[in-house]
C-alpha cells in the first residue's frame, strides 16, 4: 500500500447542442472560417445587451436530471473577471453562487470492483471563450498565436465533481460514463477531438496519516480519456517523488504534453476571489417552474445504466455484450430498432459488435446513424435462422447492404446466395461425394468422426457453398451409418 493517498476531482466543459450562441443569434457550427460567426454581442462591443437562449437552459436542466442532480428553481448569472486573449470582453458570463444544478452523482467501480458514488458538486451554465490558434503544435512551442472568436459565447455547462476519486482508472471511468450520459441525453455531441467536451484534472497527494487534502494541482490540455489516464499516472508519480524528497508542491496549473507523456508548469493557480465575481447586471435571475422541470424530466430517453440492465434482464444478453452495445449510442439505437422485429438477440449482438463494428471502423468516419435499416437487418437475420441463407453468404450480403444500401433480398438473388435445403437434391450430392471419397467414408465408419467434416466440406464445395450445412451433416451421417 502506498504511503500517500491520491485525491482526484474532475471538471468538464460540455458545449450544448444549440443552433445559436447563449446570448445572441450567431451560429454554433464547428470549423467555419475564423471570426466569421461573431456579432457585437458575442464580441462584447459597447452598448449591446445579451438575451438568454432558453434552449441552453433546457439542456442544462436535462444534463442535471440525467446526472442525478437537484435542479435549482432560482439561479443567476455572474461575471468572472480575468484577462486572456481569447476572452473578448475581459470577463466571462457564468454562474457562481447560484448554479442551475447541484448535488448529483455518477456510479463507478472502485479498485475492489465495488460500486462507488462519485459526487457532482455543481453544474452551471456559462459562455465559452474564443480559441487561440497556435503557430506550433502547442502553446509551449509556438512563436505566436492568433485569436478565433467563432467559439466565443457558445453555450457551455461546466460539470464539477467532488474530490471523490483516488485512481486514474476511476477518473477515466467517471469521464467515459459522463460522456455517454450526455450523449444519450442529447445534451452535447461530446466530441473531445473537436473541443466540444473538455476535461481538467485536479489532483493532490497527502501522507496517509494526514487528514487535510494535499496541495491541489490542475492539469489542462486533455483531449481524450487516454490522456486523462496517462496524465494522472504521471502527475501522481511526480508528486510522490517530490514528497519523498521533502520538496514543496505548489498550487499551479500544468499542461499535459502528449508527445513527451509529461505535465509542464503553465501558471500559478488562481483562487475564486482572484476573479472578482459580481452579479451580471444585464441579465435577470432565472426562475424555473416545477412544471417545466417535470416536462424536461419526462423527455429524457433511456439512459446507459438502465439500458444495460434491460438488455441483460429482458433480452438475456451477457453483461459484456450489453455494455459494449450501450457504449455506442448509434449501435444501441440500431439494436433496439432491430430487436423489435426479431428475437435473434444474441446473433444480432454478435453482428453489431463484430462485422458491423468492423465495417464502421474500416469506413474511417463517424456515423451518427449506422447506414443499415432495422427492417433489412431483421430480414437477413430471419433468413439465416430459417436456413434460407448460410452465415458466410449473410456476411457478404451484410457488407453490400452497408456499402450500397441495397435490399438484402435483391443482393441474395443477384449473387444466388439462396441456401439449398431440398432434401432430394442434397441426398444425391451426398451420395456422389461418398462415392468419390471412399477413404474418408471408410475412416468415418471406422470411428474417425473428424472425417465427417471433410465430407461436409466437399458437399459445400460441390454446391458452391449454397447447401444447408446442418442438413448436409445429417444426411452424410445417416448415409454412412
């Protein structure tokens, strides 16, 4: 057991799925030309007034409900004052003492495999800052940076956990579950590679006998949960070595450098009083009625934990298959749509996690909706179940369905994949194969049961793979006996 206790808290910024910004009508599309999605309001020019985007409030409440939070009927906006080149107004409109959501939780598994509730302190609404485009790969190795204000005032929620995590694995699981919940609730597109979900880590170490927390260090520039995991492991080791040497750990913000696998000092960490928060004078308090909150709660879809439990309890899938299906909202959606049309649940799960996942990976693009119709997938599953098409042919049909969008019946007909189940035809084929292969036939009669597999293969070859293999095996065994 380590002589130090690790304490970890996470902060997430999630861009909300609104069409316009939080206080103006500028669009929120990703990757347009720099500084083309701005107006006097989001640039903070003199004389302008913000107007709150109601849909942003609705999505923030939806996120809070999905994350087991209490929704505050009264919340308000504040100004967080600091200077940075990506902040055009010199302050950020956010929520400080009265956030929209408080006291939630996500359940993860601890090192012993037991359920552990990681508490969420708060979720508050705020506007995003702009983006600095660096001349180099990162701010550390750049000669200059340019400001792009397209992202300025895009609506965000900041989700702040309590310092309840004690390992990199717990932090990674918390982040992955949070990302999945927000995706299912359709609050954010949670694309970390595009910056619509960003994570900061707060970590401290203290001697095991010490009660109060150690000095907190914040780590930024984490654009994947793999990076979160690696950064925590590195920082844990760095702080452990410093404590072993009697060195003093200072409260600071550090950057994660993916190339070197290390954290690097960026700046000393500010406290809340350094930001000089004060109430936003141009926005009134936000009052949420119980009826409106109830309507939002009723609109929530089935969330990941509930879906995982249903797939196991109602459809008989394994815990592993259920988790893997639920891990992709697109795959889970197609599974549910297809499962409503066929009871081949296990085969469907195998196809989705095997061949269909392979096709998605090979396509090298992200699909919000998989290009397969549930009714077509269910039809193909039933064709395999009835013996009309064998498994190998079904895989070819599935791939053509994915690529071309053709109907499975048309593909089966075009390729002649219809499986032969005519007993008289197969009896003749079996007799011909036995006559042409006397030695394997004799081996089988002598007790070498593996010889039957060779003979089945010969019949399949003779019928160009279209014979019903179960019928062929049965007919061969009866003929040889």
